C-alpha cells in the first residue's frame, strides 16, 4: 500500500510540475509570440519624425478687451509653455470652440502632436491649414506632415513637405531632408 501512495504522489508531483512549467514558461511565451507576430509592421517613418515644440511668445496689447476665447487661449498657452500639453489641449479646445482662429488651431494641433496624439493633431492642423494665411501655412504644413508620418501616411506628408521646401522658409532644409528619407523608405518597400 505504501508504494501505491508513493507512485501516486510522484505522478501528482510530475503533473503539478508540468502544469507549473506550462503556466510559467509556455503560456506567457505563446502570448508574447502571438503579440510579436500579430503586431502591425513597424513604422518606417517614425525615426525621422521630429518632436520640436513650436515657439510661442505672448503678446500683450494695451486697451483691448479680452474675450472668453482669448482667456482660454492664454490659459492653454500657459500650459503649453510648461509642457503640460493636457492642460493646453483642454483650454485650446475651448478657445477654438469660442473663436476658431488659425493660430489657435495650430497650437491645439501642435499640443496634440507633442502629446503623441497624432489623429487629433491631424484634425486640428487640417483646420488650421484651412483657416491660415500663407504666412502661417508653412508652419502648419510642417507639423501636419509630421503627424501624417506618425500615422504612416507618407503619401499625405509628401505634398505638404514639398510646399514647405518651396516656401524657402527656415523649415525648408529640414523638409527637404525629410523628403529624401521618405522617398528612400518608399523605394525600400
């Protein structure tokens, strides 16, 4: 009788050891392998995206009345200058709802971009592009192209970068360099 219990104990111990091995090593590695093989392909443009903050210098005009939109914009820009993009986004959304100005949409888009939120950045920057003057379009299109690259939309970024190059602005050289990289990625595909 004693040998039966020992054999049963050994069988039970081996079963538990096998289950423990599967639980600790096999199952997590199978999940990891599934994540690795089911993961979307790596973004070929991401290493070329530049998260450069758009400078901001507040203007103080004497004798002007401050609107509700301007108050929200100023609060948003205080958050932006502290690199508190969540606060900037919250207040800039309220500002553009109150008064849809191109510059305000631009900073809302850049705040989303700096917060690594490319889809809402694209929406805001597209609105800024629609509303902006030629002077502001170059900056808008630079950030919009960057957001498109994060979304792996090189075909949407190319014409924007080409317009930045054609503008002969301070961003032209960077846009031209980025176009070279985008074209090399397209050729490699």
